[in-house]
């Protein structure tokens, strides 16, 4: 079952379908900076979808959204989207400790 990135983001902002590319693109106000038409979501792109704001430059997958917007740890975000390590392996075997502890980042736009 695919994680519904679109439903997750629509809890924070209103989006309108603007394109059919990559399974559909939705645009609307950015939930972080409020840019009215700068935020785009492609919920069916790759395994976990994609979001990006052209103004504040925040971007990533559903995993990144859950970490940035909901404050989840990487481990909790991975569990939320339904990611599972290969059979017989643990999460710590699959993801290096440094990567598990890392947080998505962004550069603040110039004034």
C-alpha cells in the first residue's frame, strides 16, 4: 500500500491539481513560508512522492515531510510510510547510524 503524501500535506495547506505529469502535480500555498503559488507536490513520483517550495527551498519525499513538518524521527517516519528493511535485516543493519540521525535541511532564502 502506498503512503498518501497528498492527504498528509492537505492537512496543512490547500492544493489544486495543475498537471498530469508524473502521475499528477498539485500546487498551492507553502505550509512553511506561505508562498501562494510556490509549493508543488507530486504524490505519485517514485516510491514516496515529492514536494518542493520554490521560495523557501524546502523539498523532499514523504519521509522528509514527516520529519520536517511533524517532527518525527527518521525511524518513525520510515515506519509511518510503511518502509521495511529486507527480510532478516534490522533497521540498524540497513541504514547507517549517521544517516538515521540526520535531519533534512534547507537554505533560507535571501531577504
